């Protein structure tokens, strides 16, 4: 039997709207609520926002369209996709590197999601009720320095996403994200109304929208580019896997553009929910990753009805994180079910157990493993840095090279026009030029400069 022919009928997304919500659910995540605000706060506000938007348009979006096209053309997991499209050539390594990146990302991502869920309860039960950041900092370090709490919350998160993944692509991922994504928009709007109606809110808006480029360096550009990969879930095969579940009549560039806009909107809305409140109460925006867990609780406690809004806020963060984690976990699970013909239960349970081991490295970075610092970073930071700023850009670079040089215009046109049924030749041409030259060159330059390999 041909090893590429799946023995089981392939699951997939069932409606056009389901595709949008699942894909948007993958893109929207802690990247919007945790990474984007903390990086924007650290790197000078509006200037970083502009860099990030440019990277999203010129790098993230083209890679996303590429991945979705590859997946839908091959109708297979990220590794098999390349084996099918380029038999007996080493391109499948892109998919294999992607699977590794999925583990690294999930390892720290599930821990941040774990803190978020712990915070829903801590906020609800009044354990975070202080306007003093030193008190909320103590609460946070109490959480991360406790190995038991860190591990248990992470295992809870792992069990939760494993259960949804086992339910399947249409009955698990699609059904969940169709509820979570709209709910998170509603919650976000509620929090924004609260934040914007605080006296002194405008200073936060100025920070977010008036650029000051004095803080921008090549390292900042690399971080902005890494964020654009991370945000759109590209560079490691998530969107290849999701593309393989797309319907044949789905307009790929149209879907990708909508998802990109929806995702950027959520990041900006998260910024509008956070920075006005931060400035209104005289806090600093540059707390970095702990912005969400130390500054934000203090900020919420300073406002009327803060506890309610804090619970809503962490709830929406948990909703966002779920769709993203599902899409990450689906990458290895799709590979194992199709390639080794494992059942979904076996594939998911095995992956989750391996993840628990990797994840413990991140979970224990605040306690037992705090002094383990390969390359001068804790395991948590190493997972985060190496995936976003190295593996995803490298994966994205090779995906562009594959689509632009190995695949060529003919194949691209066929997939993007749904075999000639869509009249989108201009989009096809524009996309092809960008993905063949502009995006790979940009990624290459930013990567080498950001890592300090060359100096421009
Ligand atoms: N995009 C998600 C977020 O912003 C994270 C994510 C999901 C991701 N799947 C991914 C990042 C694949 C990189 C690759 O939170």
C-alpha cells in the first residue's frame, strides 16, 4: 500500500465560517494578550507596533498563504505534505523541524496558560486584591516558585486541550473555536469600555499610537518579526496542517487576509484594554512578560469593580490560549495518526505525555530549575526565544523558498484560484512576487542582523 494513503477517512472543517473561526482561533492567543502588550510596552509603544504591522504584512501573511496552500494541495500533515509535493527530497525536514518547534512552543505556552487559569481563580477568590505591584509580584512569584502549583496547573491545561483534540478536527477544534472566538471578542470589548472610561486614559493611547523610533534596533526588528510569525501561527506547519482541513472551495488568500486582520485587531484592542489603564493609574508599561501577571492585577484593583473585570480579562485570555494550543497540538497528532496510522487517542495521549516532560522544563524554570541556564536563559526563555526568533523564521524562510522556487507560479495559481474557479490573477501575481523574493530576503536580513551574525 502507498504509505501516503491514509487508512482512515480524513476529518476536516465543515463550514466556511468554521474554517475562519478555527484559523482565527489558532492565530489569536496569548500572543495578543501577553506577548504583544509586553513587547510593545518594552520597545517603545507605537514604533514597535508599526514594525510589527509591517512584518505581518510583508512576512507573516505571505507565509500564511503559502502554508495554507501547501496543506490544502497535499491534504496531509506538515511532514507528509512535503514528502508528497517533493518526493525523495529533503524538504520534509521543514515539517520535522516544525514538529520540534511545536513541542518547544507548547512547553512554555501551556505554562503561561496555566498561570492564566490559576489567575482566574485567584482573582475570583480575592487573592490578587492589591493595588501595590509589590504585593501582586509576590503573589506571582508565589505561583511560579511553587513546583507543585506550576506543574499541576500545567497538567490541567494539557488534559483539557488533549480532551478537545481527541474529539477530532470538526467535533473538537471547530466546535470549540466557534464558541470561544466570538466570546472572547465580547469580553474584550467589555474590558475596553472600562479601560477607556478611566480618567487619564488618553496617555495610554498616545503611547500606543504615537511612534518614537529612538528605541528601535535590529534586535527589536527581529523581535517584531518573530512576533509576526508567532502571532499568525506560521513557520512550523500549523497552517499547513489547518490548510489540509480547508474545504476545496475556500478562498485561501481571502481567508488568510481576514484572519490576519482579525488577529491584528485583537492585538490592538488588547493594547487599548491595557495601556490606558496602566497609564491612568501611574504604572510603567515596560514590565515585560510580567506585565500581564503583576502590573495588570494591580491596575484592575485600582479601578471600581476591578475584581469582576479582572476575572473577565483572564477568562478571555484563557479562551484565546485554548484555540492556539489546539492548533499546536494538532501538528504532531496529525502526523502520528496519518503517518503511523495511530488512533487519535493514542497519538494525543503520547504527545501529551512527551509534552509534560518538555513542559516541566518551563514549569520548573521559576523554582527547581531556576539556575539551569543554557545560553544564559532559563529553559522557559530558551524555549520561547529559540522558537519565535530562530525556528519560526527559518521555517518560514524555507517555506517561501519552496513555494517561490520549487513549486513555481503554475502550482501557486492552481491552488490560490481553486483550479481557475476564482478570478484572482492579480492577487496570485502579487503574492508570487512577494513570496519568491521580498519575504525570504527580508527574513534572511532580519534574522542575521537580529542574531548579530552580520551588522548592517
Ligand atoms: N498564534 C498563537 C498566539 O499568538 C500561538 C500559536 C498557535 C503559534 N499556533 C502556533 C505560534 C504555531 C507559532 C506557531 O498565541
